[in-house]
């Protein structure tokens, strides 16, 4: 899941699945020779105005058309160098997935309905006992079930707030029982309150 105003750096050869829903996305492909060293894993970075404008401008050269065009090659080399700089300020906002079919079923259930997801609904989707689920989830994902659930809820909230949802409504929709708990969890992950985040994006 990619929150609004974020970009994903996906190195060549990394297995991944892209699902685009009700949003416009742009993908750029870099020459491996231009890719910064140490960028061999998926990372999330802030899509600041410069990055967004450069990505949009790069669409003038469809895939494969930049070869043999000196201006295009220079443009992409420059953008790759800027990406190396932006990657130094990598954001921790990512939602790990699992190749374990049982764990993946539980994750899909949360992503579809974050507001009603509980440990009970997750274990039912995974068809496992609570103890086995917790142990297998941590081993497969590298974080606890509760930490992953909170991250999934915050990322769902970020999207809904960016679409103009009211903070109180969004908190309830993604499964927080109190506004204060939501604001605290949101600020811990995003570094700002839900209201400030919504106002910044709406502005």
C-alpha cells in the first residue's frame, strides 16, 4: 500500500505485484548503469513537488524512446542522481506482505476491511489458532500482528484523509475506538497529526 504523495523505488528483478485502484500512477524505468549503488531493495520516499514534476515531464519519452536521445538520457541520469539523494531520506511507511497463503488471506481481509479487522477475524481467515497465527505471522512478516494491523490502518487512514474524509469519521472507519488513540498512532507513524496531514494535502 502506497500512501498519497509517496513514491516507491523498486529495483529490477524484485518480485512484486502492483494493484492500481482509483488513482493515476506513473512508472519510470532507469538504465541499470544510472541506478545509484545501494538501492537494491524496495524503498518508499516522499514524492515532493520536484520529484512529481520530473516524473510527469519524463512521460514525454515513452519506454524505450529515450535510447539514442541525448537530452532524454541526460534527464534520466539527473533524475536517478536525485533519487539517490531522496532515498537517503527513506520513509518507514511500508506494509510488508507474506508469501504464506494463510497469512496472506488474513492480510487481504484487513486491507479490504480495516475497520472491522481483529485478531479473531484474522485467525479465522488464516484458519489457524491464535498462538500459531501470531508465531507464523511474526516469522513470515518480520513484525508482530498488532504492529502490522496498526500500520495497515494508518495507511488506509492516510488515503481517506487525502480524499477529504473528516478526521473523526476516518478514525472510526479504520478501526480506532477513540480519536485520541487514532491521533497518537497517526502522529507516531507520520510525524504529524491527522488534521495537519489532511490540511496540508487539501491545501
